[in-house]
């Protein structure tokens, strides 16, 4: 009830802001229309969901979050909206982590075999790693592509925050967020120091080497198995007490996805309803009892909303990965910084979603971040610089 009351207050505050400022509600773009369709589908899916009240409440919450983004976008503009998302995310991660370190009683202990996974409050380490990783990528992109600072303090501080947020990701012992962090960081470095032709050639070279490794009979999976049994610190961190085959099965997720597939086939167009996985996955495998989610954002979307949900949510997500040119006439530093930030943070979220339901799960800061990035990217794409 408290959570519902908070969302009600947020919705009321949004209406008050619109009325008091006499804000002109400009026509929504195509991305906003798709996201609005996704939120409405989430709410309406309560009609056929096995968990009707949960679907209805969570659907309404999605509508409220999109309303917040819509109001902020029109009141602040895309650049200041991105600033607000960046600052609130970084501030939350650093403050929550500091509280968890200073007051251990405020965090739940998540022990995985011989590893203690860092988190705060009752949040799962993967969620903590996701938020910290998104904050780290946002800091990294804005630091590399931002306006050069004159004072030493202004130049050094972002890198301190970057080290802190990246350290939090490592401390969670969450492989998914860590892999997503590495891939998104590599993409930022490539866009910063490599021009498109060279970046394309390098990507093709890496893809060719990967194919050749499979042809000659030594695939990345074989390389992972070769590492099994080594006891250096990096290998112990990577394996986390598991075997190579367990890692290749995504710690049991592959079994879960196999069990979900027939349910997706039953309702391929509209799915079973928002968060129907809370009901459907509960008996598929033993460890899913603690979560009741698909542990993959695309699978979660297909299960909940079918192909319609994929169109409404994933098209805006994919479009956001390409917010426009970074170099060329009329592309200023601030526009370049904003475009690379929305692209890199969204890339991080997409890669991370391979092993967690993430933004396709219950409404949270992550889906608010997706809504904000997608809506801002649409405006930035039209910006003349």
C-alpha cells in the first residue's frame, strides 16, 4: 500500500506541474507512442493475466513512470533530462553503497558458495551491479566526450566516481553486469578513438577470428573449459565455484528458458499478461521459486506480451542504440556527449538483459532509465547540434 501511495503522489505531482507551469504538451514522437502502447498493454493485460491484480498495479506504475519522463522531457528538454537521470543514478548508487559499507546491518548477505556478494538493503546483487554499471558507463561516456574542464578537481572527480561505481560492480560478483560493463566501455573507447571505417574493419576481423576458432575446433566454450581447474584470482572470480558447463548454461537459466518456450508458443501475439512469469515459472526449476521471472528481458517480454510487446518495447530500445552521428559538421561537444551517453548506457542495459529480466520486469529505476534514454534519444536525433 505504501508503494502504491508513493506512485499516486508522483502521478499527482506530475499533473500539478503540468497545470501550474501551463506547460505546452507537444506532440509525442514515434518512440514515445510505442512506449505508451507498451504501458497501456501492460495495464490492459490484467484482463487475461493469471495474476490480474499484480498486472494491473504494475501496469499503472509503468504509466506513471512514463508520465514522469514525458513531463520532464517537455519541461527540461533532452539534455537536462539526461543530466537529471545521470546525477540521480550516480548519487543513489554512491550513497546506498556508502551506507551499506558503514552500516553492514543495512544490507542483506548474499553468499554464493565461497563468495560474499555485495549489495545494499534487500536488493539482489545483480540489480546492484546493473545500477552501478549503468552509472559507471554514464560517467565514462560523459568524461571522455564532455567539455574539457580547467580545474584539477573537476577533471579528477569523475574518474574517482568511475572507479567507485566500477568497483561496486566487481564487488557484487555478478558476471552479467561486469560483461556488459566491459562491452559498453569498449564501444565508448571505439567511438572515441576509432573512426567508423576502422571500427567496422576491426569488428569484422574479430568476427572472422571467432568463426575461424569454431571451424578449427577450439571455440570460446572450449577455451572456457580449458580454464577450469585453474586457481588464480581472476579464474576463481570468473567461475565463482561453478564448472564451465554451468557457466555455459547461464547458471541454470537455459533450463528455465527451455521450460518457458512452450508457454510463449501458447500465446505468441499478446502473451500471458504482465509479470505472468510469477505464476508460470514458479514450478519450472527449483531456484526460480525465489524470483519467478524469466531471467532474460527478451524472453520475459515474449512471455508477458508476445510479439506485440517486443514491437512496443524493443523497437524503441534498439532505435536508442543509434541516436545519430557523433562526428561531422554541426555536431557540437554537448550533442556528441549526449548521443554517446544514451547509446552506451542502453547498450549496457541490453547486454546485461541477456541474464536478467531487467527493464522488462517489475517497474523500477531501470525501466525509468530506458524510458528516459529512449525519449531523449529521439529528440537528440532531430537536433541540429
